[in-house]
């Protein structure tokens, strides 16, 4: 799984996907976690972290056309969305307050995923 498939980790030529990169944080986990990470980035209002139902429905429909979610995955999606938001809030807090020596690494604002997590807690998203 990619575990970090944010919109700034893909390249498009018009509407055609031409590249996917940033695999140094790739990991081994469930496909549902990868989907939750994508939903938390691609299907939100960037300012508030609020869920964008129309975008999420499109992503979930396309995903399920290739690999249908199991009943257990549908049930666990709200918790996995919270887990994904928490994971990136913590990692961004770490990078912000304990930066690594890397000339190309610019820490992201940790408050973004704090807002996403708060939104997922206040308004759980279901498949």
C-alpha cells in the first residue's frame, strides 16, 4: 500500500493520471487504510477538513467497481478515517516540532489533520 497517496503525490496531464510518487513512506497495512488516507485528502474541503460527500461517493464508487468493500470494511470505514487522520496529525506534529535534517523536507502544517480528525469525530463518514 502507498499509505501516503495525497493529491500532491500524483501527476496529471489534463485528466490523465501520468505518475504516482513519494513511496518512501509506503508501508504494509490494509487496503482500507490506504482508501481512508485518500478519502481524507482527496474528498475534503481543504480549509475546514469537512467531508465532501460528492467527491467521496465518486471515489468509493470507482474503488468498489474494481474491488468491492466487504461488509466489515464498510463498518470499519469511519474508524479507519479517524485512524488515518490521527496518523498524519501525529506525523506532522513530529516533523514540525522535531524536524529531520533534510534540505528538501518542508514540514506540513499539523493543524490541517487535526481539523480533519475533528471533522471525522463530529461527523462520521459511512460507505
